[in-house]
């Protein structure tokens, strides 16, 4: 049936290809996940990495940030983290006798929020405002964030003791949830042999893609053609999530919009300027698992059953 | 607007049911005088026409308006181009389709009448009304249209009920009434309840005026229709066919207007077969079976020739004289004014060269003479002393005459009876032609047994007369021969009963007879005197000998046809110089008339041990059957000869040895037919089933063959159709190969990934095809490139069912591993 490993063609924009190669060098053996991350990037969505520690979440996020030469910030979420630790704060300068704004980590292009479910809901919501509105309000002053502001949040599914699970409304702000998973044997072998070499500079120099180029790509993504029949297919799928018996809360219109945009990005990554049903299906699991409130634990199988219940549009 | 549309749809169903009931009533009415097959075909055609109208209407509606109402649409379309309005406007289609539906019965009937078939015009008008009602109900867009439909179906139902003779007709009217009542209550009850007596007010004067005007129209129409108005006393225009009222005669005219004023005798029996069953010709100078015993009205009409007649009471006659006007006014005297005599329309004779008319089975043989002795050239009657006897039987008010219960009819191979009738017009014999197995007969008011009798050769006659009086209708009931009983009676066990009777006349031993006997022995060397042998012999005669009507037509002529004496038989004699009798000539040349056939068969069957006799009479030719009248005219040309064979128990069974004439029909039960043809039926069923199985099993091969053939004739179609076709073919092939594509997986995904066709040498074509197909479908159009078309063809040829079949095991394993992987990974994530 649906396979996430269905790789889009690796041609595409030259710069995009460079970026893809670079990420693949950093995170070995995870091409399919990297495609999803790229799709999320093109769709201007935020990414939730949901996996065990030590699988390369942070490595991936850092590599993405460095690829653009973008400003990268990282927040390690702990229970005592305060909203101002994320947004920034005004400090009274004794010398100048004026308040000075100290920008928080959100004033960056790429923000890595590690273990986001460890911090308090108050802090979480501060971050979510930034994610949704791309602006923060501090002491009544709204401050706009970078236009390519991109959040990669990670959370640890085990060890839920003392954690604050993200509420559904907030999960809806993420475009997708990706589980990186263990690399296969060959990739592990490559990882091990890479580590045995002489200690070199871990990071690669230079950028693959400028922020301006990224913005242009994002703009192009939003213009990828979606046929009305594809849209109807998408609507049917969304309706099915709302009526499915093992789903408590179906896809919201916002979720639907994001799904379409991610499918557009997927088409763009496949070097197409139109969306086909396979694009919708390919991104269904990462897009849906983040926002469906399933009554059963295994929400992926629910997504599978929904996908298999709706007929793809016929060629006309 | 919305509410009224809803209620319209709710009411529509009721109106459709009513219209369908009325159509059923019309079909029932027609089924009494038309063949059901024709009605069924016509109804099916008509239903198809209505269906097509609905379909076109639905399509045009769907393709036309979207969001706009029809009128708005047509206006805006009209601004752009007139053509678009016409092609897109559903109302136009509806109007055209509806008109065609309504006019169809009239046009079809007109054409059918031109071709010699058809029915009365009034039926066509009723048909137009019925289908008009249905169309109005189906496509009504106003409540008023629905009401019109209900009125149409109501009128039709009432009309057919009233004009029908059948009791069951009234049940259809009841049904219609019940449905209509339900429909009315469902639609109008709320309104009725809302109208309290005190709230009803006359708002204007128009209603009473309308009532008065309507009443006037009704009265005038009734006056005109009742024939009291001078203007319309004589119909000048014939809207529906009459049988002579306007001077014209039409075969399609039903019971109703007769041949003018005088011939309305069929007053108790609307579907009377004869012009008269009783007394109309009392004032005719021709001899009649009936006479009036009446001394009140002066001299009766003097007949030119009188015969025995039954005296009728005066109440059985009808007064045809007109009443004289009287005046009892103050003048105290009789008026001298007399009513003017009614202008009597001169009656026209309806000419026909038929000697009689037969209502009953066609292909029947009516016997008038029977011959038992054959002297080599001629047949002779041997009048027997033991004539059949008969008795009287009173059924209803009529007297029937019936043969004795202990005659062969009771013990013979008979089952069921059939009622038939014969009307004599110019028959010049006192014998009544009857079919074999006649059991009962009756002539209207004749209640005297000595009016009938049997001749020495067992034929029914009216003794002491020159001929049966003209326009006499004889009704007959005859028994049907049952094939099963016939075969049981002549089976081997009772075969001894058919041994030649002692009274069997001896055959002469001339050469013709000897030859016939020889042929019979050749054909049936070991005959066992069974029915099958009789059938076999007759069949051989029918198939190996040729019928030649131009040969000598009468028995007398046949007997005179001496060789050399008649120049007409030169050819016969040329063939065989030594032929001495016509029978021998017939047997040598294998050509002859029906008398020769019957003679040969009779002689041969006697050789086999069956008593036989030659019968002459009339053959009811199926070709001259008048479908409109439901009767068959019998002319002198229908004179015929055949033979009867005695199978014992005083039972004579007619046989038809002459080719070109229908063999006598025997009544057979379904069970018997099935038993007889069990092996054939079983063979056919098994053959059909195995054929169907074979087709089913080889459906993939057939499909591939068709495709392979079709691939040499590439269709010139649009690219979209081409893509659709190829995808459809691939889907069908997958289904044949047992790896049907689930609907939720796109073709590309299924073929390339799930079936792993991306490893094939032509996967490039597959990829290209799907890329271009996607571009065409979802990428905003374009078309297939030359390579794309080539890819189409390549897929068409390469991805055959057989190729896909080889993938089946592969597919299942790949599929399984995929699934397991998935579930394992899911499991892992959820378990933590």
C-alpha cells in the first residue's frame, strides 16, 4: 500500500539537490525522512520530531540550520523554563537609564526546541504564539520574527514521568510529525566507519542555499497546481477522518490547508508543478499523526485504514 | 419555491402510479383483440422512448445549469449565441421528447395500418392520452401539470372500464380509485382542514360564471353527441373507424356501429361473431331458420322460398317502424300532419367470396364427406346403418346438442375442449363442416333435435334442406386430441386392438395399390402397428413427395385420369408408359394433389393394418386469417382432402400427408414435452452451461485476443480517452490476473511499486505514460507526446494478463513483507 519510502526524484532545483545531499551526508540512511523535513521546510510548516534520544534529531536540526547560513538557536526545555527565556525580555540598563530589549531564541531563523514536552504549558504556549503568528508580544510590543522562521521541536515518547504532553490544539500548529527511527545495518556501519577516521571538523563549511532562495522556493511551492479533483479527494479524506470511528477529533480546516501545502511541497520536491494523488497519500501519515486524536494507540494504522477507504480519482 | 419543489416531487410519485395503472388498463383492453406480443413490443418501445427523453433531459439539465435556474440560464446563454440556447436548454428537449412520446402511438398505428396491421384509431388516441399522462407525471414542473396527468389517467381508466366486456376490468378502476383517493388525501387534506365553513367566502363572481359556462358547454356537447341536433345527424367525418355507419367499412372497427341501422342485432352480445345470431333477416325475402308466430301486425314478409323454421315469440323481435306523432290539442281532432319518414341510409352489401367464416383454430380441417371404399381409381362412400346418436343439453337458456357419452369421444385419447364457430354465407350444402372430435353444437334459438342429423358417413348435416340457410352461425365444441393418451392407446400392449376390423373393405389388387403396398413395406419392413409407424410413414410422404395443386383437383377428375385419354397428363404418361391408375402415376412421379397423397397414405396404412378413410372438406388456411376480425374466411379454394386412421375404440384420428398443409395439432402438456425431449433439453443445458463455463474460464484469453486484434487498428481518439482506455485495460488485466487494484491505490503506485513492474525492461514506458497521464489530468492539460503514445502501445502489448499472472506469487510475498515491516515498526513506536 502506501509507502513512505517512495522517493521523489532526486533532480529538482540544483540548490535543493545540494541541500538534500548535504543533509544525507549528515544523517546517514534516512533519505525518506530527510525528504519529509525538506517538504516541511518548503511548506513553511513546523516540524515535530518524535523519537528516542540519540537518533540524530539535534544533528539534523543543526545541519538544516547551517545549510542556509541561517541564525540558529536552541532551547533545551526544562520544567523551570520561563516564557521570557524563549521570547526575550526588556532589561533596565542602569547606564543609559533605558529599557533594552534582549532578544530570546525565537529571534532566529531556525529554532530547535528540544524535549518540548518537558516544559510547562505556559512556556509552551509562548512558543506556540511565535509559531502560529510569526511574532511575539513582549510588554505590549509586537515584534515580528524572521520570515523563514522554522521550528523543529523534539519530544521523547518514553519517560513521560514529569512531562507536560502537548495539548491537541497546539499539536495542530505543527505541519507534521516525523519519527526518525533506527538506521539500518548498512547505515550503522557507515556511521561507525565515519567515526573511526581522523577527527575532522564535524561541520561542513559554506551554505547550500541562501535564505532568499528558500523564500523563493517556498513561494513557488504555494503556486504548485492542485486540480479540483485532487482537492475533492483531499476533502473526502478529511471528511473520512472526521467520521472514522476510532478518531475522536478529525482534521481541522487548518490541518487540511497544511496537508495541501505539504502535498504541494512534495510535488515540488518531485520536480512537478502539479499535485497527484500519490503526493497526498505520501504525506498523509506525518501530517495526520500529529493532529488526529485517535482513540487507539496506533494512529498510523488508522491513517492507513482511512486512506484505503477512499478511492483515488480516476483518470478522465 | 423550494417548498413547492419538494411537495411537487412528493406528489409526482402518486401521479406516476396512477398513470401506470391507466396504461395497464389500456393494455388489458387491447389484449382482448390484439396479440400480446405486439402490445408488449410497442409498450417496451414506448417505455424506451420515455426513458430516452428522461435521460436526455437529465443530461442536458446537468450540463446546462449550475446554480442558475433554467430561465436565467437560457437568457444569459441566449445573449451569447442562439445555438447554445437550443443545444443546452433542457426545456426544449423535454418539449420535443414529450411531443414525440405523445404522438408515437398515433404515428405507429398509422404506419402499422399502412403495412396492413395496426388497430383502431380510437385505441391510438387512447394510447396517446395514456403516455401523455405518464410523461406529464414524470416531468411535471408545475402542480397543474400533475393534475392534468391525473385527469388523463382517470379518464382513460374510466373509459377502458366502461367499454370493456370483462368483469375484471372494474378491479383496475377500483385500484385506480383507491390510489387516487390516497393521492388526493395526502395532497389536499391539510388544505381541506384549513378551510373551515365560516372561513370560506366567495371572493369574486368568476367562479359561478365559470360554472355556468362550463355547464352550457357540457349541455351542448351532450346534445350534439346524442344525435338530436340536426347538424350532426349523420357523421360526415370519420374520426375513428366504423364498420359502415358512415358508408365506409374498416376492419379495425370494433364492436359498435354495425352495418347501418338494421344490423344491430348483436344487442346482447357485443362481440357477436356473425352479423346476426337471430332474427334480423325476418324481413328479408330469403329463407330463414326462424319465423314469427304473430298475427297482430298483418302479413309477414313473404319469403320466396320457405323451409322449416323455428317460430319465435313476438317479444324476440324488434320493432323497426317509426312512431306516428299525435296531437291532443284544443282542435279536438287528429292532426293531418304525419311524421316524415326517416331517411333510411341505403345499406351497402359487404362482398366477400368466402363460403363461410370460421372462428377458431387455424390450420384445422373441417370434414364434410368421408369415403371408406377404394376401388383403385375412385373412392366410394359406404353409408353405414349405425349412425351416431345425440341428445339435447340445456346450458343457460340455449339448447345444445351433444353426442352420446358412450361414443368414442369419452374413451378416446381426448383431453379438454375448445369452442369454435362457423358462419355460413354462401355455402351450398346441408352438411355442417366440423372438425374431428366434435362434441357439442348449437344454433342460437334452434331447440329441435330433428333439425340436425348424422349422415351415413358420420358427418353432421341439417336434413331436408337444400343448404344451411345463409347467415346461420353454428357454434361448436370439439375435443382436443391429447398426444400422451394417443400414444398410450396405440402402445405395444394395446396394439392388438388396431388389428384390421372385419368390416374393412377389401382393396383392389391393381398395380397402383400393389406399388403402394410395396413402398409401405419397404419403408417400414417390420411394422408393429404403432403410432410412431403411422407418423413415420406420413412424414416420409410429406418429405419425399411433392405437392402439385395444378394436378387434377377433384376426386372425379382423378378417377377419370386414364392414361392417354387426358392430354394434360402427357408428362406423367411419358415418364411411365405402363401406368394404369392415377395412384401408380403419383407413386412413380412422386407428384400429385392432396387427394393422391391421402389415397396413397390410406392404402399404405391399410397395408400396415390400420383401418383408414378418406375425408374431404375444407382447410382453414392460416394465411387467410383476418387478425382484425379474429376469423378466417373459407373459400372454395380451401377445399381439401386428407385421411383419418382408426386407432381402435371407435376413434378416428385425422392425418395430414400433404406437404404444405399444417399437420393436426395435438394437445400436449409441458410435462409430457419435457419428458419427450428430456435428453435434448439436458444436452442443450449442459452444452450451454459448459459453453458459458468455457467462456468464463477463457475470458482472459478472449480479452487479450480482442486487445491484440484491436492493437492493429489504433483508435483515433483524444488523448484523455486514450489514457483512460489504457488504464482501464490495465485494471481489467490485473483483475483477470487475480491482483485487482484496490480503489484507494493509484494505478501508478499499484503497478510500479506494489507489483514491482519497475524492474521490467519497459518500466520506462510505464513511467513515462503515468507521468504524462498525470500531467494531462492534474497538471492542467496538454497532450500526450509521441513517445507517450508509443508508451501507451507498448504497455498495451507488453503488460498482458499472462505477464501479470506470473507476478502473482511475487506480489503476495512482497506485499506480505511490506505489511509485516509496517506493523512491526508501528508496534515498536507504540509500545514504548
